[in-house]
């Protein structure tokens, strides 16, 4: 049975980072690696859904009169 998704994007990201670290350090058996990989896939899907929802909200917030209002990005620090 799959574990529940974490309550927040940040919690999911932290759990995913922990899984990746454990797998990179060869601290898991093959069986445990497969379980953790499965959990990682679940967490990745959760994070993707959260990011997509955030992107949609941002797009909605920047629309003006039903049309996106795009402004150039100023990476010079406004100087």
C-alpha cells in the first residue's frame, strides 16, 4: 500500500532528498532500494502536481482582462 503524500511540497522534497542520498551512498539493500525508488516516484509525482498547481495560480494572477500580461525580467537589480 502506498504511503500518504506529505502535507507540503517542502516535506515531499525533503523526503525525496533523503531517499536519493541513501540510495547514492549504497546504504540500502536491493529490496529496500526498490521500495525507496517506488516512494521516490510517488513523491516526484506529488511535487509535479504541486508545481503545476502553483504555475496555474501564478498564470491566473498575472492575467489582465483575460489575457496574460507579460513583463520583461530585469536581472540587473533595477540599476
